[in-house]
RNA sequence: CGGGGUGUGGCUCAGCUUGGUAGAGCGCUUGGUUCGGGACCAAGAGGUCGAGAGUUCAAAUCUCUCCACCCCGACCA
């Protein structure tokens, strides 16, 4: 590929709204270009990377016996209505009608469609197990696209779907996919770890995410430094702190005056007590409008994902004024004592005396003892914090940020039950198709590679996904001998199966080298008057500081050996 | 959706407070010099100042409405 004709130019400066290093390099190195919020066009260099990432995933899916298919982007409403997701996905999907008025949506994912095909194709246990997958666009009307390709509104996903006879077979498929994912990410140069995750609006109960730990990630990941415990914050738990014995002789609770002290911070200052000595009581309402109070220690944060799970609801919001009145609570002074609301008490609340809101303006109560002065359902709805003890081994946990590059779900009969998808078992009974689904976002993977593999000069592509194997840079020369020599080298490399980006532009050495570093192809081959005089080619790895001269006669073999891992 | 911010040539930005000829650097074109780490000289091209309405003799600048994009929070690959 001649760089002089490459569609898409490199930028010396990144647009000012590009916030992460990967987004800046994505734009500067002409990998992709924005079209609208959350919509990106792949440029040739980026598209080549995307295709290599796809190919790695394809090979690993094929290796475990998955079969590639292709389901349309535009999907009819009727299948989504069978599972109820036509309604629940409404806020995050793109929809349209045909001229006959029939409803469709751009696939948000493809479980329903696979299940539809499976129930008609699969009649007998003899056809199981099966895994199908495809690479297909997903449309998600995200409320907030972010950071280049990390979160967009349309993206290609490799989504695989496993269909099994029973839980055991599903379990084997699940772990086969888990391993295929681990191999895929490793091959594309991503250091991804698998963590336990919440299932969100996908349904089902067992799920893992593959997370790449990096500061630009949106997810908070709890990692144990001494054992293999890793979990998304939405799911993470901790070993309970040693239960402090409740002092037997605590006095009955009593009012204290706390004018204008509506936050834990104010109370800490005012009363000279640490945040953990307070109880904060949050009045919330779920998607159906039911009100619930959640009691947490003052130093703990509510984990909404956990709470949604406990409440079996899709959204949790703060309570309205009317809700406060009905619960006999006062904003800023909510407390669990004599509160008229369903009360959930977080597991981190200990059996001891606390300061809590009195449900009266400007008043708190001291010596409030859980169990004695109020009751509630015990639940785990708090965020794990750095330093909490690992639920597996007791070591101090760390909290990191991560990019979710893939996830896997074990649904069991969840979809089959809703869609009446059964097969005839060996014993003559009808049984539900056991289902699992597995997704990798291609664009997100590509940008995550950039986020985690670059230096101050540009991208450093892993060999397996680099847009080209080698970057031949022909420097300008007076005698006109360089271009034909470089042409010949490129032709020879290409006929040896090497993918070459050939910088044949009339630019100075500085510009060419800067672009080569920015684009980040693993091997750089320089042809110049200087190298011709030595009958050699300068070879430099992307990370190397200096190149070395390789005799012209050996260069093709040398590159061939270095190019492929 | 809530909160915040920004829209001026392809990119980075100045100009706006205090209304009066639309600017700089980079990039682009042409010619010349240079030639191994983002060269130099000269001459050019390129802008409905996000859109619409209003105020005014006069609007990039003031007012209103709308739009787009970015960032922070709740969801996901």
C-alpha cells in the first residue's frame, strides 16, 4: 500500500475534545474518524486492525467448534416481544417501521433471534450441543457515548450463542468460551482478566466480564492481590469485618440538636465523630414506584447495581417529596427509627450504637442500636472499598479501573422458557434449550489495545493486529536512486507475503519518521542514499531507539522471520 | 436524563468583557533552496464566525430560541 494514496491523513495535533491517550492516537494516526456522537467510521488503517482482531476471534471460535452465521441488523419486534425486551430495551434502542407499519429495531444484541432460529432448526437432542456466532452491528442509543470507540452507539460485536441439553453441557460450553476469550485477548495483545459480573438487563445469573485494567476504564474492578478473586464493583463482596459485640449497657437513644447538619461531612465536623459512627438512610423508589429505605454506615457508599438486584427492578431513583411525607421522613434527617417504609439494612451496619437521623428537622438521635431500635432486612448493597478484606482469602482488596472488552453469560433455560424453545430428549420428554451468550466489541478492543500499547510518539501495535507487518520508508535523495530501490524492496517483500505500508511520499525524513512512529507498525525499514551505499536496509523495531543495517540480500528473510509471531 | 462546558478556514486557538475592515500557528497549493527525526524563503487558496430570530446606523462580539459536540453522574462490548 502506497502511503501517498492512503485515504485518511495523520494529524499533528489531536482535536481538543479527545480526552484519553487512545482517543487522541486513534484520531491522530488516522485509525477512525467521528461521524456523529458515538458513531465512527473506520479509516483504512483502522479497518485493517479491526479485521485482524476479528480474524483472531474467528479462529478461536472455530477452534471450539462454534459455527459462523449472520443474522440481520434489522430485527422484527415480534421476537423481542416474546421475552419482554421490546419494552425494557426501549430507552436504549433505535427503532423504525417499514412502509406497512411493522415495527423493527436495530439489534441491541441477538439472543431472541438466535433462540428463534434454534427452536425451529433444533428438534432433537442429537443436534446438540451447538454454538453459533456472528460479527454484526449492534445499535445502542447510549445516553452518553464516550472516549472515541470505547463507548459508541453502533459497533460490531462478535456475539456467540451456545445451546445445550442441560446445565452440565452448558457449563462446558461456558468454560470453552471463557478459554476461547482468554486466548483471543492474549493473541491480540490485551492483558484481560476475567471477573465476576452482574448480568444487568441481559437476564440470567452467572456471568463473567473480561476486563483490561487501565485508568481510562469506566468500570471499577475489585482485585485481590494475593488470590484469584476478581469482581466488578457491581457484584463484589467482602469478608465481613469481625463482628463487634454489642455493648450490653448502651443507654436508650436520645435526641441531639443538629441544626443545618444534613450531610455526613457536616456531622463529622460538628460532633467530632468519624463517618463510620453515623447511619445514613437513603429513601429510594424503584422502577415500579415502591419506596424503600436503605441504611448504611456513614462511611459506605450505596451500590445501585446490587440494590437493583435485591429489589428485582430495572432502575432506582431518589424518593419524591410525597414519598418522604408518606414515610414520615425529613430530607437531610432521615433515620431508620420509626420510619414508615420498607427498610433494608446493609450488611456493613454493625450491632452497636450509631448516630442517625431523627426524622425531625435539625435533630439526630444518638445511641441508636440496630435490632434494638429498628429492624430491617439484612442485605449487601454497599460498595467494596480499597483495603476491605477479600471474601476468599482475607487479604486487603484493591480497586482498579477497567475496560470491559468482553463478557459471557450463562442463562440456562431463561430464554427458552420465555420463547417456548424446546427439543426432544432421548427419553422422549421435551426440554428447554439451555442457553448462553458471549460478546466481544471489536472497536472497543481495538481502542483498548491503543490505550494500553503506546508511547509518547504514537501507537505500538502488537504484531498480530498491526495494520501492516512492515513500514518501508523511502527517504528523499538527490540522485533519484532511492525510489526504484524502494519499489523493488516493497515488491519483493509483498511477494514474500509481507504486508507493507510504503511511505513513498515526498516528505522530509523527520515527517516520515514521526508518522511511522505515530502509526506504529512493528517494523520500520528505511531506504535512503545512505543505506544504498552500504547495499543494505535499515531495520528498526517500533520500540527500539535505533535501527540496524541489514544486508539487502538478507532483508526479506529477516523481515519474514520477525513479522509473524 | 440531570449537571457542567464548547462551537471562529482541515487542525490548535486568539478576537467577544468595552459592538465598527475576521486574525495567528500548523496543514494545503505553486516556485525555489534544503534533505536521516515534524526544514527555510516567497507567492497564494481557503471562513454563511453552529443555526434562526431580535436589539442597533452597525453583531463573531449584546439578547432570546434552537442545534451540535465534549466532559461528569446512572447503563453496556
